[in-house]
């Protein structure tokens, strides 16, 4: 099994890269998706979030109002740290369960937005960073996701600086390119990953 950590700044195109890797045969473990699962209605995770932030962070149907919670924590580093202390251990435990279920020869891609921020690079055999210029990230967030520019800048500011992400990269995928070129680059990266599964890991 080859354990790959995939990360990148918000709006860099990490989700597209993970989708393309899955098309090639990767087993994807998506930290964001798991983060939603562990705070679903009825879970201990959601109860802990409500204990920490109050019932105002619940939607009328009892689910987590993610935009409301986001507006609270992304404006306050201390509150973000509280949320992370609740969610990250739950995500880690579930990720390990899914990894154990994968086949021995699998390329397991862990899609982890905060890999650099949380010092997790050593957990993986290979770290891939999807990179884009900050102005590209901002444009995608505003134009494609419909975020207000102020909100987009706030989200970007909570993440590691670009150079810190690049420092931990074994492979960098530059995504300031058209989709066709990105597809070609991911194809080359996949060939590299498969090659690595066929030789002993250091």
C-alpha cells in the first residue's frame, strides 16, 4: 500500500485532482467528507460541537449549519482551534479505519486540506501539493463558488502560506493551467505513484 497525502490551498483545485486520481484507480479517503460524517445528526461529534458553540449552530432540521459555524470560527483563531480539537481526532480515527480496509497493493490518497497546518506530512509515503497562485485561488472562490471576496480572503488567511505547503511536497501539481493540461499532469503523477508501489518503501 502506498499512502499519499494530497493537499492544497482552498481554490487550488485539489478536489479535481483527487477526482482524476480516483478515475485512475486510487482509493480516496476524503477528510472533508469524513468531517461532515462525524458531525452528522445524532453523532457524539455534533453533540460536542453544540456543547462548545451553542445551539445557534444548528439548522432547523437539527443538522449542523456549516455556513453559520464557519462564519464564527474562521473569524476567530481560538474558536477554530476549539472546533479542530473536536473534529480532527474523529476524522483521524475514521480515516485509519478506511485505510485498513483497502487492499495491500492500493494507492490510498488521503485528501487532507490542513495537512501542512497540522504537521501531518510524516504520516504519508508521498505528499502531493496542488498549487495555484493566490490570485487564481481567489478568482475561483469568488467566480466559481460564489463566495464574497472578503469571505474568500478570510478562508485563505486561515490556511498555511503557500511556501509552507510547498516545503512539504514530494510532488507539486501546478494547477494554473487548463483542465486538459491538468489531466495530463495527473496522468504522469499516477504513473509515478504506481511505480512507487512496485518498489520497497524507504
